[in-house]
């Protein structure tokens, strides 16, 4: 089973997918993606800097489903930014993925000539090379100015988001633009303290689900698009087995109360060129 949400551009995206960050090598990525698709996943999130886009593309080609049934997300890295430079990078990405279009293309980080890169994304969108465009990790004070200056508003913002860091303030800033939030580190990078929170242990017993499944379900009900990474077939099956129960409003509130507004990962932007 799968669930979808409609983005501000009218496209529908699966709310639960597979993240392939830190899956080493195209062969392992291909095998993992094929197993995930067989298990019911319809959304794969990759990036140029992950070094495994070819593995994703091969799996999509071999899976037996038509291309429109699989949502591919990828991201341009900062060394590919600049209007002309990004245009060439997008064509190279299409070649690596061996696909005629990318469902969602994001700018990976807010650095260097991201304004020129965004113009290239808008052009790729108009040309049909990309279906939706968005941002990843654009959270600083420059965000609103950027959003007001562009011709096409982003459909998605991908950021660190989990029960210890709900991104409440960022979501407030994005709401006027109807920009959906995608979560990386959805399990707080497996934070042991989070996994042992009493509220999750109680809900796990109540629903007969694992703590991981409870957290993924929380994300979905929060409205987050989420893509936990795993290469284990049992974990892949468990992570998508979250559509047969629903947390109550009170239970959602109990989980929301865990918010510490604290990141797990802090990225230092390079000096601007």
C-alpha cells in the first residue's frame, strides 16, 4: 500500500520512499532498489553526490513497471551551480539515470550560484526534463527573498526533520507557498535516546508495531514526505508496513512534545566563490 500527496504544482508524490544515501556502489543500489520496488516502494531519493544514480536508473529500467509509476528524486550538488553549468549537469544526470525526465530535482545546498542554478531548473521544467523542482537545506534568512524572486516556486523543501527536530518554524515560513517538507534523518539517524522514549515503547505495544514504524507513521500524519534508508529486505518491508493503523490526535501531541528543536547534523557552508 502507498499514500500520495499533491504538491503545489499539481503533481502527486508518494509520501513514503527509499533513501539511497550511503548505499555504496551502483550494483548494491540497483539490487536494493529492485527489492524495494518489489516490496511496494514507488519513490526513490538519490543525488549526484551519492554516486549511485546509475544504480537507481538501472533498477527503474528493470523493475517491470512503467516509468510513470516510479517517482525519482535527485539533487544537484553545489559544484554544479550556475545557469549554464547546471543546465549541462541536468543533462548528465538524465544520462546517468537513463531516463527522459526526473520527477523531482532539488538544489542540494544553499551555496555558490544557487540563483543561476534555479534558473536552469526552471528551464529544465519548461522543457519537460523535470516534472517538479525544489530545494534541500535552504533554511537561513535568505530564504524568503529567494522565494519572492523566482518565477517558479519550489514544490518541496528537503531538510533534517524528526521528532526531536520538527522544523515547526521552517514549516510556518513555507506554508504561504504551500511547499511540502521532505525529511532526511527521519529517525534522527537512529538516535538511541529517541528510540527508547517511553511514548514510543507504549505505542509500539498498543499497535503491535516497531518503534521505527511508529515514527514513520508520525511523519506521514505530520504531512512529511519520508524516505528511510535500508538495504535489509526485512527492514524494507517493515518500513512500508505503516498504512494499516493511525495515531490519535492525543498520541501525535505526545510525540510532538518530544521536540527539542535540536539538529543531529550541522553542515558548514563553504566560503562563497
